[in-house]
C-alpha cells in the first residue's frame, strides 16, 4: 500500500471519528483534496461531478426498483440490503461501460 493510500484512509477515519464529520462530507472532502493533488486544475470539478453523479444515479435507481418488488421479497432488512446492493452493482456495470 502506498503512503498516499494510507494517508487517505487515515484522514477519512480522523474526519469521521475524531472531527465527527458526516461520512458523505468526509468522503467528498478527501476526494476533493486527492483530486487537487493528482489531477490538472481544469478537470477537477468535471471529474468529481461525473463520479458523484453516477453514484447518486445508481442509488436512486435502486431505491425506486426495490419498493416495486413483491412484499414477501423485501420483508426482512437483510433481503432489502442484499437486493439494493445487487441492483447498485448491476446498474453500475452498465454505467461504467
């Protein structure tokens, strides 16, 4: 593992546990800092917008599909989480092509 990877992981843990920052805000802040370090300045906003937009699109699509399933399918939380995870991964495979 590289020093940068370890630093990013440590920063996420510090922001979420010590600073009590929201997990989404921590991930966004660390993503933005990593983008500033690694990418050319003019591409940062577009790449972050594309990455977070795809993620939100996948989660939104999965949350619309799950309630349409029969009641017996999503009667337990474990089944719901498994179904949402499967749908998110399946939808992501189409978006990433």
